[in-house]
C-alpha cells in the first residue's frame, strides 16, 4: 500500500501539471509541461550529453562528499571524546557554520583556482559541517557507562575511537551523512556555475542563459534522481552497518 502511494503521488502531481498546462492555467513558456520536458529529455539522453554531464557531476559530488565526510567524522569523534578539543574547536564551528557557503565562493576560487579543486572543496566544506556536528552529538549521547567500562578495562585511545565512539555514534553519523549528501547536491549546482564546462549544474545554468526551460527541467529532474539514488545507497549502507536499527 505504501509503495503504491509512493508511486501514485508523483504521477498524480505530473498529471495535474500536464492538465493545467493543457488548459492554459500554467504558462508553458515559464513552467513548461511534463510532455514537453519528456520530448527534450530523450534527445539529451540518446545523444550522450546528459549521461556525460551526469557522470562529471557524480565524480565531483562523490569526491567532495568523501573529502568532507572523512575529516568530519574524525574531528567529530575527537570533539565528542575530548572536552579540551571540543572547547577549542566548537566555538569556531559555531561561528563559521552559519556563513553561506556560496558567500565564500570568490575566496575559494582565489585559493584553488577555476579547476576541479575549487568545486570539490566547495562541496566538501558544506558536507564537513553537517557531518562533524552530527558525529559530535552522537558521541556525546553515548551512555556514560560504556565510556566508564572501557576506561576501567584500560582501553587505549584507539579502542575508545573504534570500539566505543564509532559504534555508539553511527546512527547520528549516518544522519549527518544523509544531510551532507543533500548539501553536496545543492552545492554542485553553485560550484559548476564558475568556469565549468560540464556537469548537471552547468547544464542548468546554460539552459537558463539560453532560456531553454525544458532542458533546465530535464537537468533538475536528473539531479533529483541522483539525490534519490544516493539516498538509497546510504540507506543500504546504513542497514549493512546497523542491522539492529532496521530490526528495531
């Protein structure tokens, strides 16, 4: 039943959109219609242009996601385990997190140039904050009894990280990873605005410049499909790493 609803709800929305466009309630010059978008989508797909640009964006998103998530997890666990590190780093995290990542794009371009590094770093910095905050919260929420038991058994710093902090914080870490992936897909569009020659975000901006509404929607739909696929991958990885969560 739930699966049927999940399928029917977007289809119903598309039918309403198509009907509204056909009856003239929607200006197709601005919002187009599903049928016109579909006519534009297939040539882009068959020519290979859409697949190539999608692949370029996927590589950038994956590299940026890894570059932001790995240090975010490590620093988040350190902040959760060490009051000293938390006191030193948390104020800087709190002060810099609210700064819009798009606002520092000029600075990123000055430092990293117009190549791939600037795009990957833009994504990484957005992912980093969400992962580090959630990881720290996950470690801080671990029952203190587990930390005391590990300490009484003479656990080393490595043991605290691998056998206490990491397993205990995994649910919150995955929550941060999912939020970070959403942020990565948002930032890829902005990152590909600057001196990009390929990518889904570049397609969106090019379509905007050419007022090609159908191509713009085709690129946006591709981006939403990528988001759904990445979400499924993270859900699968979470079920693999946290089988007890699925059972509960």
